């Protein structure tokens, strides 16, 4: 699909452990358009690995156009090259390890 943006890992934002970034989801969703170049709620392809950690609530997360139900305590590995999108309407909290 030609309309799916590819998201790159920004090494300058890596915190604490060299080569990794811990990102709180509420910060990602609240980021102004100047800091991210894509809509996290629309399908986008990663060119790095990510771990999605759900700490509160429940969400249907889309990976490669398949819906996956995640609940508090669940961790999902999103592999390099996969297409995913965050649910815009569910009430949930968590983190991404990039």
C-alpha cells in the first residue's frame, strides 16, 4: 500500500538505555504534529521493533490489518516491517519500548 507512512526510530530521543526509547502512550497521542509526522491512529509501518505494554484498560490494536484484543498486563511485540494502528476510541494506558 503506497499510502502507509513508514516511521523511523529517532536515536536522538532514546532515553536511559542506549538505543532504546520508553514512550508513554498518552504522550504519543498528545504529541503536536510538529513532533511526529504521522497519525498514530492510522496504519503506519515500523522500520524498527517495538513492544506495546498495556497497563490499564482494554484495547483492540490493529497489526497487519488484524484486530488483537489487549488488556492490562498484556505485551505485544510489533516487528520491524509490520503495519499497525492504535485504537482511537478505547480507554487504555500503557507504554511503547522502541
